[in-house]
C-alpha cells in the first residue's frame, strides 16, 4: 500500500486556495479534494505493517493548534520551479507533531524522508519551467482574510494510483486532544 500521513484542510480553505490558480502552461493543479498538508510520505508499506503503524500513530497525544499561511513559493528553486506551494509558519506545535509522527515511523522501522520537513501545501506541479508566468503567480498576494487552519486531527491516507491520477483514501484518523 502506498501511504502518507497528512492534515486535511477545511473545505473553505481549499476553495480559497483554488482561487489562486492561473493559466500556467504545463501546470497540473492538485484537485480540490486532495489539497492537504503532508506530515510524512511513506511510499509502499506492506499491508501487514499497517496495523502496527496505526497503533503507533494512536499513541501520539498532542493538543490541537491553529496554523497560519505565510505566502507562496516553489521547489526546488525559483530558476527551475517544479512545485508551487503555499507556505505555513513552522510553529512549535506543528514541528512537535511532525517529530511525534517521525518517532512512530521509527518505532515501526519504516523509512523516512531524508529531507528536512518543510511546512507547505502543494498547489501544482509543473512539467517544465515557465519563468515569467511562475514569477507572476508567486507575486500575487494571498487572499485577505484567509480562513484559519485549525488542526484537530491528522490522517493516515492510502494513495492509490489510477489512470486518472492518484486517489487519496483516508484509512484512519487520529484526534488531537487538549491536555
């Protein structure tokens, strides 16, 4: 099973982010329903290990917290953009949740991404760099006011590849609880 762990976004925020879209040559926009904040991408995981992973993720006890969107950017660089994203303030509560998820993955002996965590929401992937258009896209201001992003849970998703693109299926959700 191809898995990832993420925070789903409220529909209102997803709709707001969709309004940022522009006509960019070669851009594949993330479908509205699939816009999320990835905490960890696991890739292929044997089905027999999923229950252990669920048990480890259920042991995570963190309080709910809000997130703040900070602006737009791209990966890997402004000169060769391949991914367009909206950034999030790397708040201590988010970083603590990411660390707890990483600890759960280690407890299950699952491989982890070697790149440091970057708090972002992917909006589009680009097939080829389109310099001026991307610069204009990234220069636009975020809508004001932005809906808040209250984080009350995180979700273990399966990503099923189909001829029409990936489908994200929630397998388990894990509530964040005060205290």
